C-alpha cells in the first residue's frame, strides 16, 4: 500500500470509526472477554454450556449492582471503602426488621427496607464528606468500620439460618426465567439501565462527571456541590443495599460477617471497567464488562485446572496493569495539553 493509498484509507469513515472503537476501554474489555472465553471453552467445552453462562452472569450480579454505586463515587473523584459494610448492614438489618414486623411480606418489602437503610447510611457518608470536608477515602474507611461495629453490637452478630429466613427471600432465590436465568440478573440489568439514564440524560449525571473532572468549573456553572454529593452518596447507598439484599436472599442466609473485606474486589472490577481513579471518567457498561471479566478470571479459570490462588494472581496482575495504563494515559493527556 503506497503512501497516497494509505493516506486516503486513514481518511475514510470506516478507519476513523474503527480507530475510535479500538480506543474505547469497553472494546478492549469485550476483546479480552472473548479471547479468554475461547481459551477456556477450547480446553473445557462446558464453559459454553447455557448453564455455565447463566451461572457466570449470576456470579456477576453483586459486583455489577454494588459497582454502580462505587462507580458514581469514583467518577465523583473518590474511592468508597464503605460499600460492602453498607451492603451487609442494610441486608442483615432489613432481614431482622422484616422478621420482627412482617415475616410473610413479599420480597419487595425486604428490598424497600434495605434501600431505606442504605440511603440513610449513604446520607451519613455525605454528611462527613460534604459538611466536615473529610477526604472520601478516609471517611468511608472509618465509617465502614463503624457500620460493621454497630451492626455486630446492636443489631446482631449471629447469622440467620435458611430455616429462619423470610419465605419470600427463599422463593426469590429459586426464581428463574428464560429457562434457567436467575431473576437477580434482570435486577442487575435494571439497575445498570437506571444508572446509565441518570448519568447520560440528567443534570445530576452531568454534574457527577463535572464534579470529578473539574470541581471548580462545575461550581462556577451553577452546581450546588453539597447537594450533588448528597445525591451521589444516597444513590450509592441504595445500590449497595440492593446488592446486599440480593446476596442475602440468594445465599438463603444472612451472615453479618459476609462480604466484609471484599471492597477491593468490587473496586478492582470498576477500575477494570475503565472508571478513572482520578475521577471524571467512566461508563456503566464498562463497569458491567469489568465485573464480568473479573468473574471469568476468578471463577471460570478453575474449569481449565487453574487453582484459585493463580486465578487471584491473574486478576491482581490485570488490575495492576489497568491502573498503570490509567496513570500512563493521564500523564500523556497532561503532557499533550501543556
């Protein structure tokens, strides 16, 4: 291909579209998922079975739902380390309350109680971050420890057995659609679509990106910083609570010690999804793909004989590479704009 022909090709709409797609983090994630799926499926064809695909999607649910809240906080410019304590606090407390007041109530009641608690804890996060100006990382780290202590000391520290769980939660855990797809996958997709709509089409969504990318500019164009932060953390708290209730229901028991300590796993999935640690950048579809890739690495590598320790090593290595790539792109962008 001579220089003139190459120049004409690079000016075509096809080339420009292809270049734009390849520059997107989501495209690279799709390629990674496809390649890893082919490798795993070639070695063990059970990976391509409908049951395995459904199980992989089900394993993605918690990270996908909680990841929506974590993504908003990270786009806002911080890292929320209270996500799993809030998720477990909300789910465990909601289960206890429902058993006290209405053990035979439908599952929507369990979700609503949990969402109210999650919103309240998100409000507490926002108070310390917005009013007292405590750095997000420090505030959520400290508050996460407090939430766990309050739950264990005042709400309960003994797990609720399957025999004691609300019947509607047990029924929820056995609800499948489309020939074996668990209903909680549809809840995850609904949460993702709602978050996408908020970020893409609402003033609050544009404010989330503006606050993370250029807070001074966001304030100058009229955004109320405190109100915006309150909206972000309340919404994030609700997402954590939904994830917690889904987890407790699908597990068929409520253990107050569950999920605590898995904050870095969901944060890693969100970063793999392309959400910038510096704030101002990220998409919900990237988070979903990052969560899916995380599950494939950590869960399905076992199908080809890889031990869980090596699966965690691969996951950690990819996470480090993703963070390094983000840092490189940020430095390059600053250099180009200088």
